[in-house]
C-alpha cells in the first residue's frame, strides 16, 4: 500500500539527509513536475518529468551537505493527495564550508504513492553564496 503524502514526504527528507538521491528519485512519478516559483534568474523554474528532476538533483550532495531539517511542519489540505510543508534545512556548503540555512514552503501532490507535483518556494537569497550552485545555473 502506498505511503500517504505526509509520510512519503518525511521519508524523502530522510533520503536527502542520507544523500541517497537515486532512492529519493524513486519517489517521483515518471511525469512528475518540479516547480520553483521564486527561482532567481539563471535557475530553472520548471522541470518536467522524473529524468529532468534527476538531472537537476544529480550533483546536489556534492555542493550542499545537508545535516538536518530542524523544523518540518506538514499541513493536510482539503485535497487528500496534497500537503503544504513549512520547513528549514541546515548544513554546509561543500566548496566553502560555510553554513547552509534554507527555509522552504512546498506544495506537494502525491498520487499512487509517487510525487506528481512539487512546487518548491525556497529562498532565492540562499543560493547567492559561492558553492551553492548545484544546478549549474547561469548567473
């Protein structure tokens, strides 16, 4: 039986902390869409399909060493498949050793145990730091 959206999301966070990007990608539907409405210039705003998400996340652990998600609050919506998540991720930037501290709000839809839509409202100011550019953005 597929995990409910909140449990699937928490499982995904554990996989990110373990730096297991292949397992995290297995949580995605083949046609899943990842959107970044607040992405700064040069960063992608929309990734369509599991392969595009995989290409985007491939080098994440080489640039950002996540240590913890000290605050995760998951809100159920009136649509059972969709959750809204408020969270904070902390760690360090691999290239510089400087602290990484990012706040997020995510709107995530899960169907048949797979992520079909993920809108990630992350703080664009955090990627201004040297070493934060894991996606190969052109700035």
